[in-house]
């Protein structure tokens, strides 16, 4: 087998392991919520793992990422420790935010993960500001911003598109279009079938990709990242995908049609990547090894979180005020 092919398979296996880690992480989060161990809600990204992994695979270590409340996968793909993330979901002191953020407010500054946001679309202008800061510093860094189709109906979406295009900031917009904003289909809330059309109206290069194909996502984001590093401004990438059966752990936003609820399984990105790996020359033993490794990582994360202490009342005022 040529060295180049071995390298390509190695990178695919690495992405496969990340996707499996995210899948197992989310499945465990759902189970832990059902046991009453997670305060607040959770928003699983099951079925959408290829977007986070493919997009982050095109970044460098010093680049930054922002995501929505459905952001566990993005944090893992950017390199955050699943142990700290799971501990944060369980509001433990060993969490990435010391148990104060929970599922919807993850942040890992050391890994360039600026954070997730519980308010729809609120992180878009923050991403724009981060990208503007990178440009002003001349750092040659790129900012990646994940958001859903529902956020594209918010005012700050259009404001950020306009300013990002006007100032040519190094910002990559990643729209995870799963077809539903909680329970409202995009066809009932948006006049255009493709959200990318809105970005084109601001003169931003835009394209639509299959969000369930990790290689296609990575290639599209890599092109946008290259443009951004050259100073050519933002890129908009709409990733068509399918959401798992419910919007959140509170079971809101279920599909009315039971068949629609299971549609993601027919386009599941993980079996698709398994087929690609086999076609490219990997064997089942290699694939199984990565799957087991991912399972062990998540098992360790769960045990770490369960064994970590909860914050005590004496710490309630810590981390509120910045030091002078």
C-alpha cells in the first residue's frame, strides 16, 4: 500500500474515532439525563457528527470555534477533553467551566473553543467579533461558527453576515440545516429552500454540501479556511443533514411522522464512513479498534464525571468578578 494511501486512511480512521466518540458521548448524555444526573436539558447531535468532525479537521490548533447549545460534538472535534466535558454536563468541579455552565455553556479557551450559547443566534455576532479581532491582530487565524437553520431567521444573523462581508473578516459560517427549528420545518418558516442563498445576497461565497459526508464537509471548509487566511473574507457553508428524533432531552420538537423521526438512520454518517474506509483499503479490525477506543474514552469520561465532586456553596461567588 503506498504511503500516501496509508496516510489518507490514517486520517479517515482518526475522523471515524472522533465521530464514534461523539456518538457514544451523546448516547451516554441521554442516559445520564434519564437518570436525573444532568441538570437542565441536553441537545444531542446524533446523526450530525460528520459536520463537526469534518469542519474542525480543516482547522489549525490556533483557530477558534463557536457553536450552539447542540455543541458537545463541536467541542470534542476541536480537541476538548471528553472527561472535562462530561463533568461539566454533570455540573462537577472538574468540568471545563467548573460545573457552572452545564450542557449549553461549554467553553475551553486552551483548545480555541470559545464556547456554546443557549440563545439562538446570539453567538453569531460574537464569532464576528472574534474574527475581526484576529484580523486586526494579524494573527492569520480563522474563526468557525456553527449554527442551525433556525438561527438564520434571527436579526443578528443578517447583521453578522453584512459586517463580516464588509470588513472581510476570516469567518467561516457553518449552517447545520437539519430541516427543523425545534418543531417548525424550514419550508414553513423560510421562503427560500436554501439558506445559502441569503449569504449570497451579501456577496459571500456560499455553497451547499452533504452534511453527512465527512470528507465533503472537510473539503468545503478547507477551501473557506484557505480563502480566509489569504484575506479574502468569509465563506458560508450550508450542511444539509437530519436531526435525531427530538430537539432536546425534554422531548420537545418531536416529529409528527414516526418515519420522519427515524430518517436520520438512513443517512447516518458513521456507517457511510465505514463503507468509505473499507473501499479505501482499511479492514474491519482497524475500524473495530477505533470504535472500541472511542467507547473506552467515553466510559472513562463518564466514570471521571460521576466520581468528581459537586461544587459546594462556599464557591458560589467565585469566578464572578475579574481581578483588577
